[in-house]
C-alpha cells in the first residue's frame, strides 16, 4: 500500500489524517512495552532463575569502582563507645581521651665489642660508684610513676652508636670541646652523657627506650598526681586485657593505679 499510495493527495486528506493517527498510536504502543521489558525480564529471572541472577549482580558490582572512604571525623564519645579524640561542643576544647599508638621500629646497631671489653667501661663504673657515694643514686624524675631499681642511662649517645655520630655536631649542640677522639670516648662514659633512671623510666612501662621522644619528655617533667603522657603496653597485654578499648576494667593495672 505504501508503494501504491505514497502521498496524502493520492489517498485523500481524511484518510491520510486517519492513517497518521493510527501510526502515532502504533508507535506509542510499541515504545511503551520496550521500556518495561527489561524490568519484567529481570523480575522473571529473579523468580525463576535465582542462580543465574547472582553472577550478573556480581559482575555489575565489580564494574563499578569502589567509593572512596569518607573522611573520618571525631564525634563526642557516647557511653560505652570506644575512646576517640573529641571536641566539646560547649567549650570547643579537646576532651580528655586515650589514643592507642602502635610503633614498629627497626633499629640499626653497628658491630661493636661487649661493653665489658670497652677500654672506657671503667669510667662508667666509676661514675656509678661516685653517684652512689654522693647520695644521688635515684631516678632523676623521682615522682609517683617511678618503680624498680636505679640504672644508668646514656642520655645523648648510646654506647652502641658511638661510632655512628658526628663529634662536631655534639660539641656544637652541647657546648663541649673535644681535643681528640679519646676525649670524646671518655665523655661518652662520663656523667655528661649519663643520668640515673629507675627501671620503669628506663626500659619498662614509662621507659625512655620504649616511648617516642616527644611523649617521654613530657614524662621527664611530669606533674605528680596527674596522668602519664604515655605508657608502654606490650602487644600481648593489649590482646589479653583489651587496653585502649575504652573499658576501664580492661585497661592495664599500672594505668589504673596511676589514675588513682
């Protein structure tokens, strides 16, 4: 028919108008099912073939990039929730809080002889004896966090690091003067590089060897009766006691004692 009647003039204006309306209706009907078909097909697949629908969902999820993690903001701590840094809505001040800090340190210790073989080791022992005679054999911090026997700590340069430091930098920083390397070696084992610390402040719970410098310096000038700036908690104790969980009953015994 389209080849026989190819124009409105050949079929008449009324017939052409009727055909145009029918064609429009046919197009509208044809388009409507086309839009709904995918939804119906997906629904049918979900009802009759659940096993096949799952892989399709996985494929779609894999194709969509994972959203970036939202920036973490600290909200006021609710009762029973983990402890986080918080800010008071009333004053704008940071509220008191505990924050776990895990530090893995790789130390580089050069080859060195045993301390006892050091020709200057006797100076270390002499300094210890002199401090005891003068009644100074006690932790220089001497506060409520002290515990354990006194020990001598190399303040500026550890014995194992003597060959790794620049003598000129030490002289400049500390206002010293070494004529020879021998002078430097003697100074390293003298009171100028030694201080008395209790075991707790030296190697243990509040030890200078286990707590980062900026936090330990606050312990050096710690005000008696206040909480410690930081404390060392072994990994085994964190796992066993739940330290840092916000539960006071699970915090280290030493910390609860300090809080009292």
